[in-house]
């Protein structure tokens, strides 16, 4: 019985560390997809928001990075509203089933992990406005 319990603990630790080790590192924000959110609003609101969010993403693209560290801290590097790069410290964690990522920066956010491998991470959230975030891993 002890051997079975030990085996399960080792498997659980390996699964946890695999997800953690894949998340660890620096990720560049490649895309924010709001298409699901746009489906839930009127045409007038959609047109206004699409232009506003397109402009916002243009400001962020290729300039927004998340660096996830093994001590569950995260460093967000992103331009402010005048284009100056700013740094924000926070915390990150994953749930027990390793299918969700939680960020604590200025606000707390929860994301479902859709894709996670050595080069790409795709996250989605149902929090308003629901969106999909695509990241590429920065090679060092």
C-alpha cells in the first residue's frame, strides 16, 4: 500500500512540475482575440469596441511580456498609455488539475489553459470581456 501511495505522489509531483516547468520563462503576448465577446454585443457596440481594442492591442503587440518564475512570482513588462515600458510584479499559480492559470497582478484573473508546450501558450477566460490570449515563448 505504501508503494502505491508513493507512486501516486511521484506521478502527481511529475505532472505538477511538468506544467510548472513549461509555464516558467518569458512569454511574449502575440494576440488577443475578442471574437467571442463581440458576438454577445450589439452591432453598434461591436464596431466601437473593435476599433478601440484594435488600437489598444497595437500599443501592446511585441511590447508585452510575462516572465513566470518558479517561486510563483510573475513580472509583467508592458507599455503604459504613453508608450513607456513599465514593470508590474505579481503572483501566479495553477489549479490542482493543472488546466487553469491564475494571475494576481493589479487584479486577479483566471484563465483556462488551452495549449501549453515549449513554444506556445494559449489561455482563455470567460471573464468580461471574454478573450483568448496567445503567447510565444521567448528563447534565451
